[in-house]
C-alpha cells in the first residue's frame, strides 16, 4: 500500500463514523427536487457552493441532477444496497480480527426533526427502506426524550435506523486495520506518487523519493484518484463534496447514545473519543480551496439548541472531500485499457462503511474468484475515458 500520508489521514479520518445498511439511497434521489430552490439560495447548512466553481462544474451538476430521476435512483439504490447490506458484517469481521470492536456502538442511526412527523411513508426514501427491509423505529417527542435524555425538548419526532452502528474514532479504527495489514505481511510505503508508467506487465509508480515497481496496481486515492488516473492518460468526472467537523466538550453530564442527524438543522452530531463531533453538510467548491467555515459556524447555534455543549476542544477544525461521481456510485473494477490496473474510488457519503466490502470484492475480482455481488453497475467504463494526458500541476 502506497500513501503519501500515514493511513486514514484524509477523508477517512474525520467522517461521522456511521455504518448503516440503510445508506443505499443516494442524495441525488427524487426528493432533491423539492428542496432545490431553497438550496440554490446558498445560505442553507445542507448545501453551500462557490458560484464560480458551480458554473465551471455545471455539466457535472446537470448529470448529477439527471441521475436523480426515479428510474435511475431505483437502479442506483439496488446497486448500492449490494455494498451497504453487508457493510456492518464486513466491519465486524475486521474488528474481531484486529481486536478493536470496542470502537463500535450498535445503537442505530437516529434522524431527528424539529417540526412535523419526521418519517414520511410516502417518500421515496421510506419506500426504498421498506423494499430493502431496513428496520425503522419511530418516536414522538416524549419517546425521543426517553431514548436520548440529553437532547433538549426541541424535537417533534424522530426515527431510528436500528440496524446501524457508529464508531468512536474512524481515523484510529482504520489506522488499526492498517496495522493488522502489516502484521499479516503487507507493506506500507509512504510516498507521493507523481507519475505512473505501465509497460506491458511492468508498472512503475514514481515519486520524488524513488520508484516502486509492481505487476498489479489498484488506484484507490479517494478525491485524488482523478489525478492518478490522469497519469495513466485517463480522465474521469470526479467531483468533491466538501464537509467539515469540529469537536465540542459536552456540559452537565450530557451524553448521546448514538450518532444523530438533525435533518432540518443540517448537521450530524455523534459521540467520539475526542468529544462531540459535529459534521456539516455539503460544500461544492474546488477540492484544494481554503476552508470556508460558514456552514460550520451556521450550525453551531443549532447544536447548542439541541444539547449542552461548551467550548470546542483543542482539536482543529477538519475538512474532508467526499469523492463523488455523477451517479453517486463508486467505480470498482478493471481499468478500460489496462488489464493490470484496477480502480476503487468515488464512495461519496458512504466510504467508511463500504470500504471493507469494496476491498473484498476487488480482491476477488483481481484473483479471478466468483463474487456474490454483481460489480457491473460499478464498472469504470461508466465514466473513465482514455484521453489526452494532462501534465500534473507540479510539472507545469
Ligand atoms: C463530513 C463527512 C462525513 C462523512 N460521514 C461518513 C459516515 O458517517 N460514514 C461513511 O461511510 N462515510 C462518511 N463519509 C464519507 C467517507 O469519509 C469517504 O467516502 C471515504 O473516507 C473516502 O475514502 P477514500 O479512501 O476513498 O479517500 P481518502 O480517505 O481521502 O483516502 C485517499 C488517500 O489517497 C492518498 N493519496 C492521494 N494522492 C496521493 C498520491 N499522489 N500518492 C500517494 N497517496 C495519495 C491520500 O493521502 C489519502 O490517504 C463522510 C465524509 C465527510 C467529508
């Protein structure tokens, strides 16, 4: 494994830590149209965008919205459920092997609503949850207070995806998986790849520090995968949905039993080893642009309405880049023009939970084993095109 940083220091480091078999419905589902006008005002915690970036990425945005047609989303949900349905089982098997199951809390994933009934059985989401037998428990305001006594009485309804779980430190969980990989005989090299040459069966990954030669290569570099694909003369419409986290001290012995999505408040909060982690919605902006803390600052008063928090902990504000393709499905499979190169990226909002199953399916494909999951919907051929080799930015 080659990484320019230690394992799990980028997007996989700071996410909300939710592992949920019911997370197979993409955010570009039919319901997105109802909120589109409101989101376009660019002042909501659920979505902020940089206008110049949005204009530049308009073709991508149009493709993303086209994918939200009901017929498309039904197919996407089916494909994603083949990854999400076993995501907790796959993680638990790894945790058992590594000895870090103490990081997992199996208490569900709670969605809370400040007004209204919460669960809408006529919604596309509800219909899909029912179709895939995802267990739901509904709560009124009083029942919610029993379930989460530290929440302030501002919520009118909630529902729990009861089969879901959360981890108390995604970055450490994955660093421990990586340690196990080394114990099992794997090798981790810290180097930043800046060019890749494939000559027949020989592959050379080059960095300023030297060359790593190999016979098979998997490109799984999350939001940077497009840069690595460029090195092989491929292009791919990979975009990023940026998101932030901050940690807060809880006051007055407040605790939460699980991660909570305040749907109308537009944030997620969950108990982590380092305090209460608050994560934000989506920011559409250039991957490497400076942080824009407006979304985070906007939700902090809403978090204070929900639970007793004090100051931020000493941990810095963190930003990650959810790697997203227009159809909200990852690419998993062999490169179009190279039979010794594979790809696994684009896991957008569900990459922590679907990482282990992705790894297993890809390993099976590489070694020619039969898989219990049909990888056709994830084929790189959907989006990966051979094209003019662009010079990496550092060579310009
Ligand atoms: C706010 C937020 C909340 C989220 N919550 C959840 C959640 O609750 N559950 C869930 O399942 N998912 C969640 N996600 C999504 C999840 O975090 C991502 O889908 C996942 O982390 C993507 O993993 P990755 O390995 O593809 O990318 P990354 O974790 O970003 O890894 C990419 C790696 O490539 C390396 N790299 C890049 N370029 C090079 C190079 N040139 N040479 C060598 N190495 C290179 C980087 O150093 C990095 O380690 C969330 C994301 C965000 C931002």
